[in-house]
């Protein structure tokens, strides 16, 4: 709901923020991947990221979002299929940026779709990582459980980890 006494600039910022929240509801993702990594003590690495994907024709929208957050990078995914335009991804991976910019933004500008649940789990994972709990077995297992609620594809990694833990 717009502020009644908002100045023009404040009101414009508020509208931009609502637009970004709605855009994210439709085109964004909060994800936590668990990847194998032999250099870590657990053999796995926690990889949280916030991503918005768009076709090349909407690259300017991603650039506007990147300017608003003042972080992240835009990557091109070159298409080699029957589509005529490349895909672009605005990606934020740095834990400080996720914690200090992305999470506060979406806490203020709530999501309206099922992504609100993913965001809730995402926030818990970031909290655990900031507290370095991902480096402990119990914290890592908690993150596995949270990420499996967000990313159904992670169930294979969860099963692998549980199997390997039993064999240790």
C-alpha cells in the first residue's frame, strides 16, 4: 500500500520495490544447492543463490534490478536450441549481499506465491551459514533438510550424504 505522505522519489522507490517483488514472484528463485566438493570436511558444499532469469529482450529489467540491489552479476546463457534469444540470469551468491541486501528487501516486500516458503527456508540456511553451522555435521544436516524442502532435486544428494555418513 503506498505511503500517504511519500515524496515523489520515495513513492517511485516504493513502486520499484513492489515491481521487483512481483517480478521475483514470477521469474525468480531462492535456491540452495548442495554440491560434492572433496576439499571440504563433509565432502559437500552449500551453495545458496538468488536468481532472476529473463530472455535477452528483457535484459534491461535485470539491469534495473541489479542497480537497485547494487550487487550480483548478470550472466548470459547462450541458447543452442530452437529459441532465438539467449537467456540472462541476475545472480546474487555472496553471503553478505544475500544477508544484508536480498533478505531484508524481501522481508520488507513480501512474496505472494509459493516462493514465500522457499524464501523462508532460504533465510534459515543463510542464518546457519553466517553462524558457521554449515561446517558442523548437525548444522549441515539441518541445511540438507531445509534445502530438500526447497529443491526437490536435492533428494539424491541427501541420500548420498546419509549413505556416506553411515559408512564413516
